[in-house]
């Protein structure tokens, strides 16, 4: 095994362990000392992979975004693609919400991570284009007048709200079975387009191209932005 390959494996192990410790911490923060102890590594070894804890956190978020992108690239029926969009947030709500909170904090307070933020947004916009394709195909399959933009927003709202509910220690005491609640959320979103039937002569999905162009424009703009 080459040294480069060993380096990549060790880096993946660091990211996986750091993510696990973050989820266990409950407050969205860990120490590099505790991370090094868990991995049985010298603290200085961590700095060979990450220049700071903030960079480590952002790399965890990028890794998560890459995993979501790969899941969304599965090429099957549009309804399955829509269901996966929602399940991604609902199967591990703590992770979805925690990483979003960390990202918001980093974007608001950290400097010097332009390249990594650019990498994150590039991957996210690629995933967005894939989600738009899936949603457009499903709306056409359902012959619905609901726009791509509105349906995508509805899916995000359901996913974020559902994740917040499933992640709340207060509301969890009043919930029934978590699996049946998840499937109920998904079923509601799959049925939503049928409540907006399109007329026979109605042009469907007219804002899809506008969304794609908006994503492309933002991709150009963020390269000159500071984070």
C-alpha cells in the first residue's frame, strides 16, 4: 500500500471519528485532544490533514454533502428519488440539523476557508441540479401544475420540519412509532403534486430552466466571494 493511500485511509478515519464524536457531544463541538486519543494518534498528526478544527468541521460537512450527492445519483424511478430526498433528512435528523448549524456558524464567523466553501457549494449545486431533474420528472409523471421550485421548497420544508420534530427531546415523548411517522411524511409529499392537476393545454415545469440557470450563475459568483 502506497504512502498516499495510507494517508487517504487515515484521513477518512479521522473524519469518521470526528463526526461520531460530534454527534455524541450534543453541543456541536469536540476537542482535537479527544479526537487524537480516540484514534490513538499524536495531535500533531491531525494537523498534517487539517490546518484547524474549523477546517476539520467543514471537511466533515463536505464529506456528508458528497454522500448525499451519491445517493441522489441513483438512477431509478422519480418517485423513489423524491422519497430519498426526504428520508435523507429524516433517518438521521440529529446529524442533518447539527451539521447545518455548524455550517451556519462557520459561514458567519470564520475566514480563510474560501476554497473549501467553494468546494462545498460546487458539490451542493451539482446535487441541486440532480434534484431538479428528479422533481421535474416526477411532476411530469403526475401531470401536475405544481412548479419545480414550489415542490422542491415543500420537500425541504417537510424534511427540515420533520428532522426538527424527530430530533426534539420534548416532542419525542408524544410521538408514536418513528418509522411510521417518517413514511407518513414521505407519503404526504408524494401525494402533494396530485392535488394540483394540470390542464391538458398547460405548460408544465416552466421554471425548471430558470432554476438551473440560477444555480449556474451562483456558481460563478461564489468563486469571487469571501467566507
